[in-house]
């Protein structure tokens, strides 16, 4: 259905080659399989499997812990669908079921055969008497997964943000190793990487452009979100396609027990979410929408041009799930969002993402879980210009179809296998111009590009001895770029050397990448551990932008005869410790990352509607390294965290800076955040955020000269200067108003940039208006002190 | 970058952004040679200016380089010697010819710098007038230059203007990447200059070669949102900055309506 009309003969050859390589490595897989614990075949072992859910809403809980009270080392966690499988000796067991933000529950089970078990947890603080060392609160120390940052959706509610629009992407920027894309920006950089090196998934669908309004708001409406996990390193083998990070966002399934609605009115936007059961306890739905209304004020204008102007964005998230029977559940989820700008009838600009995910969970047996996913994701933009002389439309689209089959085999209480395959079809329609016959602009049709990525992975999560647990795995991916089209080769200067025509479905170029992944933890005592990780990631989709802020019109290209896949190798070492009965969590991680086939641009590169866009690119290498410190108080009236990162990110390109290493723009030596939340009274919650970071590396002129009466700047070094340090304090307060059991409401007040710091967004240079011989530097600060208020309700 | 400008404009309209002059500590670097040469298809003084870059804080941005040996050769081997008439400014009176290839040679401090440029075919405007447009309730006047772009060849244009006898000022460069073979209406305007009824305006429409376009296009593309500002590509080797342009020029006069 979604396969291109490929030249199957050639494609089969490639697949064959892929399998041959795979065969070459199969002995490794066999060796791994043999090493799996044999005792799982023993007579006295039985499997407990099932789901862990929220007692009130029936939402499945991700990453909840289930452990034997008598042997805390024996246990497991729920997967992304809230499913767990734990194999134990027959007999009576006391199981401790826990999850962050939920009351721990003990369940007694008499296990004489394979048993299914569903546990409903109640939200709320931990009960004091529970022995928390066995709880989910220690997973951060015990889990072999390294470089992961989990954002609690409840925390997002309280963290003060610009204009009061709570935002997942802005909250993760407060974690160590994650840098903000700029003032008020929802884009982010992880461990020295660029924005397009982050894999952003919403219910497994790749989101190409995760921001609205040129980056100031993220496309993720927090009302619709259940879980947010960010992998900065040690990515599990099931993820691939980007070299810097994976941000995995899961939407809420919807309340399985009761109908509910919640929403809010804010300065920028209003939100509404409705959810409820389709069939009680079997299926549910969730629909959540958000729209801004700045444009409604434009309508009040008497000026026809202004009141016909458009300026808004909206998001719509929808999800439904249905449990067909004990073993089969299906999910359908989608996202649709759009930004619309327009001035009168003269100019229109709109862009947005659309994603759709269909999933089928199957419990094949009590130890084998399967998930089949079919994903569609699309991003497009349209620009229309209409005036006396011009009438044309520019349109561009990028989309993918992705078929995934994932298995999880819970072979024993100490061993879980993850394996699967993935077939991704990628299509790009570059910016095309469609002009009227009589207008002063020519129509322009650039060739579409099609590619396919075939990937397979195998990973093993294993606890060979009590203190040691590890996840190791391998991802193998083969990227194929297909015709039809004309493909050019360029020399060092970017001039055309040759061109080749390819027929429909012919393979232009392919790249095979083998990506080993390893992450392990060794527990020193109960509450502290050392972790190690290594991962290789590759990337075959690249976004081209030579401006400081990411724009919807930035072009996308795939790996090709000119562009090699970006590859990153990262090694990391860390120390983790919890204090005071796991009330405090501390970690320190250091990493070194080496990046190949990085992309930069020729001077004054033409990246718009350019058939020879690949001739404008330069290729080089990068390195990034640093230390990240994180201390969090998880509970109590005062909670929050401190985060600090010391880091460096550098690039080297033959054609830039005389071939010398230079600082990447997002190289910020120091980056620190303090986030505090304080429950003043049962109805008042106060919060504060302080951020500090070294300024971006930036290119300033080191001199000037005159050409034809015009003063030009003389540049000597790429990114040889620094923007001023950035710092800012935000405050927030939430007041829960008197509520009945049915209806709850609250007010959230916020002040962004409390001490009105003029953080430089841009520093530029100009001739003095009165005396052109005098040149001066000026700064633009985007946001001074900005108050906000939001009213939220829930029933 | 038009949408970038649009967006910055919005922030200013909504009153959140603010702008102020600041001090930035810039490095002092070794001065660099700058050569700018132009040869037109009119019988007039052709100029080559030679200077060095100065520190950003310097009061005078033009640091003249004197006593250079400046010669332009055409592709028939004819040489035009240039004479320094004011410091750093060398001149020679002759008429360039469309379609001919010129080579500029500059000898200074024992080093030789060379660049070549072919004079493109002349494209003439067939109409010039005053245009008015309404932007956010404000009337803005501009000069509209209409011409037929020759089909099948790449054309590069540069516009300069002089308002009420002020020194000529470059407005912009454009090319026919999207308008090849079309009847083009070019709006000559900049953001800083307001035109009033009765202003007398001279417009120079230059047909330039690709290298000169690349130079000026890099200059005009260098807006504050550029992630990696750099020197415009130079026509000269040896690290000298600048360009050499053989250009077909037409001059038009108009009184703003």
C-alpha cells in the first residue's frame, strides 16, 4: 500500500545483501541466545503476567515496578503498554508493586500455574511505612539504562513558563545536558548535538517540526501526554535514525472508567480535553485540542487588511484503544496541528504536522509480548503570495510510512529480550513553486526524493548477578535511496562533475550501518551504582538551516551519493546515588561523543528551492564532551532539582575556519538550572525556576571596510566570540479554588523573567544613524518581564 | 529571510522585544587588502579602489592603499593604465564593451592580485514609475522598474539610487532564478528611506556577472538571523577581499509622484 513502485529485482538484491551481512553476524546472536539462562525450562517456574494501571482512570502505567518482597532482586518493570511478565518459583509470594507518584501496594499471590494479574495503583504520595528500597523509587539506581531523563507530567504543571503555556519541551531543557534552543524556544540541543539530531516520537510517530510560531511553543499539548522519556545516551536498540537523542512521548489512553473533561483558558491559548470509556474497562478514548486566539484581536481592527489577517495555531490529539480480549488490544492515535499566518489576501503561510499510529498489542503467551505498529507522519508548508504582479504558491512536504514489529520475550526474572524489525519509507517533496501563467514568476518543480530504511534489532536486558544488570544489543540498518530522478555529483568547489539518471525504483545509493548499544549498571551498595554505556547511532535524514532559529521552511534531505549518514559514537560513565530513603536522587554522568559526516554550509549558501542544494554543503566531524550533575528532591513540601552541565561541543570542516576546530554555536560551557516547588498551603503551590548559561558561540566582525560607500564587516573566525551570559528567574503560583467532588478548578499565575534581564537574543552591528562613519553594536532582547495567568478546570 | 523579518516585526508590534546599543569587545586583527574595481559600458572614469580593513572602532572605515600599479586588460590584449587621483582611488577613462572579458591586475607591496569579469548583455527597463503600497496602515512609496528578462540565460542585476542629488547608494541585487524570461517588475525600495512626492530620483540598473552578484548577495543575505556570517566570496586570490565587475549600466530619472 505504501511501498513505492520500486525496482523489485534490485531491491531484493539489496535485501539479500543485507541478509548476507546479517548471516555473518548470526553466530553472535546464537551465542547470545545460548547464554540466556536455561533454568527457565525448569518445572517449578511459573509466570505472572498482566498490566499495572491507575486505579481511578484505568490508564496503564509505564515503567511501574513489580518485585518480590522476599527477593527484591527479582522483579521487572511494565513496558510502554503497562504490561509486565515475571517468572518466579511456584509458591506464595508477596509482590511489591510501585510507581513514582503512586502509593505502593503489596499483593499476595499463590502461584501454582501461569497466572495473569492486573494491579490498580492509587495516585498519591508514598506511605511512610512501606519499605521504599524495593520500590520504583530506586529504579534510577538499579536500572542499567543510562543517560535517560524522565519528565513527570505532574511536574510540568507547576514549572513556570513563558505566557503560562506549560510545555514538555521547555521543561526538559531544565535537565542537565539539554540546552534551550534560545530565548523562549521550545527547540533543544542534547549533548552538543543539533536540533535535527533529536528523534522526537509521539506515540511512535516521528514529529518533523515540534514547534509552533517559530519555536516559541511546542506542538505537545501537555493535557494529552502520559509519559515523556528522553534518552541522551545509551539508547536502547529499538530506537534509531537520529544521532543525538530520542524523545519518546506517549499520549494518554483516556479514562476507562468515567467520562471527564478538563481544560483551561490562558493568555495565549485555550485548551479542552475530553476522555472516557468506549466500553467500560475495555476501551477508552481521549480527544484534546488547543488553539491560540491572538488573531481574534486582529478582527477588531477597522483596517480591512488587518482584520483579514491570520495569526494562530492549533493542536488536536486524539486516541482510542480497545481491548478485544485478554490477549489483544488495539490502539489508534493521531495528532494534527497547524500554524497559520496571513496578511490580508496578499500573503499566506501555513505549516503543520499530521501523524497517525495504529498499534496492535498481542500477548502471544505469558512471556512473549508483541506489538505491531503502522505509522504515518507528515509535515508540510504552503506559502501563497498574491498581488498585482505576483500570484504563486510554494509548497513542500515530507512524510513517512513506518511499519514496525517489536517483540519482548520475558525469558526469566533476570532476562528480557527485545527484538524486532522496522521498515520506514521516507518521501520528500522539496519546495515547489506553482505560479499563474501571467505572473512574473516561473513555476518550479524540483524532483521528489524517496528512500527506505530497513532495520532490525536485538537487545538483551539481563541481570547475570544481583548487583550487575545490563542491556546490550545491536541495531542493523540499511538505508536505500531510490530513483526516479537525476542525481548529480559535485567537486570540492560545488561544481557539477557528472549527473546520472535513475529509473523509478532503481537504487541510487545505499548505506549499511551496524550500531552496537550497551548500557550497564553495577550496584555498589543498595542505594548507589556505577553505570557505563556505549552507543553508536546513525542518521539518514538531515535538516538544512543556516539561520539561528529553526524555520518551517528549512529544507530536508536524505543521505545520498553526496551526503553520507551522520554517525555518532558516544561513551559515558556515571555514578548514581539515592539518599534519605530515596527522597533524594543524585547522579553525575560524563560523556564523550564523536560525530562523523556532520553538515555545514558554504558561504551564502542558497538553501531555498535549489536543485543543487547538495552542492552547497560542507562535511566535517564533531566532538562533544562534558559532565552533568543532577540532584533532585522528589517529595515533601519543598521539592525540585538542581542541574548543572559543564560541556564542550566542537566541529572541524576543511572549508571553514582554515580547517581548525571551532566551537559549535550551541557550545555553552556552563549550563545550570534550579527548579523549586513549594506546597505553601493545601491550596497554594509556589514555584520558581532559575536558569543560567554561558552565551552561544557566535561570529562577530573583527574589523570593517568600505565598498562603494557601504561599510562591510570583516570576519576572521567562525564562532570566535561569545554572546553574553544568559540568566533568568521565573516565578509561578497555583491556587486550587474551592472544589466539589465533581468540579475542580485552579488558577495559575506566572511571571517570566522576574528581574527583567535583557538577555541578548541577537547582537548585530550597524552604522550609526546620525554619523555613518561611526559603527556600533546593538542588542535585541526578546522578552522582558512577562506576567501570565491561566484558569484551569477539571470535572 | 523575509519571514524572519516578518516575525521580528510582529514581536516589535506586540511590544515584547527591545533594542539598545551596547559595547562589545572586538579583537584587533591584521588588516586585510580590499580591492574593488568596476568597468562600465559608458565612456566615463572607471574606478578601482584599494584599501585595507580597519578596526571596528576606527572612525574612518577607508584606509587607503597608495602607490599601487593598477591595470585592466581586455580580451584583445589592450591595456588600460589606472592613475591614483585621490589616495586609494585609481581611475582611467574609457568605455567598456558588452560581451568583452576584462582582467584587473593590481600590484601592491610586491604582490599581484588578479580577477576577471565578462560584461553581460545589457537589459534595459522599458518603464519606470512610482508605486504605492500599504503596509500595516502605512503608505510606502517605491520606484517600480519594469523590464523583460532575457530567456534561457542567467541574469544578475544591481540597483543603485540617488535621491535629490545625494551620493549613489546601492539598494539591492537580484537575479532571475525564479523569473527567467519573464516581464519583471522590480520594486526599488529599502526599509530606511522614505520617498516623498516631488523627490527626484536617479536609478542605475546594472547588469552584472555572477561573481559580483554572489558578492553583493552575500552582503545582503547577512542578516542578524544568519548562523554563520562570513566575508562575501572574493574574486581575488591571496586573501584579498573585494570584487571586479564589468557591468552594463543604464541610468534612469524619475520624479516621485
